[in-house]
C-alpha cells in the first residue's frame, strides 16, 4: 500500500520549481551579458522576419496596384486604338512591373497578362517566350498551368507550327479532370484536318461526342463525325 503523504510533509519538501528558478536566476546573474546578447539577437531576428513580412506585403500591394493601373490603361487603349498600338503604349509599364516584382505573385500575373497582350497584338514570339516563363511561375497551379499550355497551343498554331500545337493540346487531354479537355479535342480535330490526318481528326471529334455531350463543341463535332 502506498504511503500517504500529508500536506504538512509536502510543505517541508523544497519546491522543485522554486529551486530551479532560483538556480536559473543565479546563473542569469553570472552570465547577464551573454543572456542580453542572446535575447537581443532573438529580438533582432524577430524584427527582421517581421520587417520582411511587412515589406513583402507592401511589395505585393505595390505590384498589384501597378498591374491594375496598367490593365486599365490597356483596356482603354485597345478599345480606342486596337491591340497593336495598345501594346506599344503599355509595354514599358508591364516590363517595369515584371522586372521589379518578378519574384512575387503580382509580377508573375503581370507576365502572364502581358503574354496575352502580346498574343492579341500579333507579337507571337514574345508571347511564347512569356508563356514559357509563366509555366515555371505557375508550375504548382494545375488550373493556370493548363490555361498557359492551351495558350501555347494557339500561339504555335499562329506560327503554323502545327506539330508543336498538337503536342500542347495533347498535354491538356492527358491531364485528369481538366475543364479544357473538350476544347483541346476540338483543336486537335481541326489541326489533324489541316495536317491531312483525317483518321486522327475524326477520332478527336468522336471523343467529344462520347465524353462531352454537354460541351459547346458537341454539335460541331457531331457534324464532322457524321
């Protein structure tokens, strides 16, 4: 049977926490300078991380603000002057955002938006270069990544590089649960027809009819298949 320890007996025993605290305070007295240095270093590190976080948020905010202004300027100009002149007017402002903020999300989105602007203006080579860089920027975002691959497919088609265009659209159809699959199959159907590969073209259209009955492209694909 365990021996019962009374409250009176406990009070006679030294409090382990108090004893430890006393020893710690005595140690602190002996090594005050070192402790102050350690605490100061910890505070400095905390301030550095806090400052980095603050300036990072500030940097993101600045990038998005500049992007918003540049997009507004582009939308006004493209309505008034067309895509080619609009590109010339916003080119420097977009390059400024990309150069200054390429490491944060605002700069990455600016690069992707500028790629679209270049594509719409017919500067396909620049668009392809920017899309390829954007692929790296958004490599962990499957939805955006597929959208960029889709754009690379269209850009390659514009250059009449049909083999590359097919390769990009085939990447899209190979992805699971991709909302762009029906569009990609439709584009494959078109491109195979241009390349005079009738069998492959028909197979692509059949895939729309069998797998995507609610697709915008369903009725068009059905006509090609029948």
